[in-house]
């Protein structure tokens, strides 16, 4: 098998020679490769490699939508988390199928994806009666990552000759303005915890405030994850909601699996809560569970219900309105503003790196730098006086 590259109009093609037809004429297959000669050369080299390695080169007929819904998505159900699969399914149904579902898989181009991403950024879902508000760049980029994976799988299995998503231009996140982190100060947090004290699940909110653990991590905590003698909480799993159904899931990342130290006050709160749960189990026929925070009968607390309890409590207080996830930001902000090293805060939150923590909480750092500048000047002043 051999071939060449050729240009028609403003587009480059990989041209593959496939022998002679019945009339003795050379058979050629033209594969569109975009507007750059280098891309066409890469496509041609990849086709020749596949031919020599015995991989299939035939591009089957069928739409992009059929491939995603009938071939690719069913395989992902057993390969990724339920929450990830559900996000794939929703993005395909809501965004990809209406725009690109009828496009022939073999004829999908980088330009198709570029226009698709631009349309999502500008108009979003185009639901009847909606304001056609565009999607966030991060959401569009997540859709791109999904399509890149789907088309990479299609290329690996010989269904397409190239992955056009590699040549597309998804939105860059570096230009996206990060939303300002909302957080309480120590007085406001103390006001909230005092108001929550009579509530049955107040120990869960106490632990969330004192550790910075995520909602799912708090509700997925097991008694075996607690070492109250040493004052340690091991984060190993999370209770998550997928299409409003609740499931146990592994934590988000390897760094998310962590151990968080707690102080004596939190230890006493958890010991008292264990006594409460023992009384509840003795007085009912529970749907027994090894989770720490459950309903009185031992059944799981729905994460959305947990958030609603928080929202209703905050609405009654004279404190700034924040979300339950902002309780995590509050924990981090209070620590950073009081001199806790960024690396320590990063480890408590389960971030991938201290650099990520700094990027999220950069609003806190200028004040810390000002204090550092004053401290440095004071040290030099004292040194000068000792001369």
C-alpha cells in the first residue's frame, strides 16, 4: 500500500492507492485531513502503518450519533464510575446528538467540532423558551474530552482513519475567570455551628467545618474510617447522587484518599454521636449501615437533603449566604489566613497539589504576603539596632 498527499481548494487530503479496478484504472481513496499539509502527512503515515500491521482500514457507514449511543456509550457503562457515565449520557443526549448526531462518522471534521464548541459557548442548549445562555468553558471542554476519548476509541478499532478531536480547538481554561470563592470568617462559622447544635445531624456539619471534607465524603464516612484514639479520619469513599439515585463511590482522585487529623473537641462530638446511634439502633429495626451519619433507622442520608438542611439553616441566620461546599472553602480560608502552610491545607482538602490550592485561594495570599513583608522588615530593623 502506498499513497500521497494532495490539496483541493484550501483542504489537504491523504490519497491512498488501493490497486486497480475492473477496468484497469488506479483506485484511490481520499481522506480529508483539514487545512494543514502536515496533518495530511500524519494521516497517510498512520494508514500505511495500519496496513502493514494488519489493522482494518475500512471506514464503516453510520452516523456519529449511532456510534456514540449504540457502540461507545454502552461499553463505558462498565468502565467508568456511575457519575462519569451519567455525565457522558447527559452531554451526548443534550448537546452532541442535536448538533452532530446525524453527521456521518466518517465525514466528521475538526471544523464541525470547532463550530459545535463555539455554539455551545454562545447559545448552550437552545431549549425552547430558554434564554439560550451559553455553557461555561469548563463544561464545553469536558464535552471535548469526552468526544476525544470516543473518537480515539473509534480510531483504535479501525472505525475512522483519524481522531478529528485532536485537531479541534476546544476553549482554553486559562482565559476563564475563576469564580470568587465565598467563605465565612470564624465568627460567622461559629454562629452557624451554634445554631445547628439542636439539629440531629449537627455532628456531620461540625465535622465538615473542622476538616474541609466534601459533602459526599462526610456522608460516605464509615465507623471503620475513624480512629478516635489517635484523632484521625480516613477518607476512603463518598456517597454520591447520580440522577438523584444514591451510590457509594470511590473518592475522586488518589490524593483524595487521605487521612485528616481532628482535635479533641471533634473527637468528643463523634463519641457523643456514636452513643446517639447506639440508642437509635437499640430502639428500632434499622436498615443497618456501617456509615457514620445516617437516618435514625440506619438508611443513607441523601446528599441533596443534607444540602437543603444547610441552606434552610443559613437562610435563618444573619450571615452571608453560602453553599454547603463553601463550608470547605471556609475551613481552608480560615487556616490560610492564620498562617497554616499551604501544603498542610492542600493535604487536608485532598487537592492534587499545593499549587492547585494556591490557585483556588489566591484571594487569601495577598494579605499573608503583606504580613510577611512587615515581618521581614521588622527582622532587619532589629538586626540593624544590634549593630
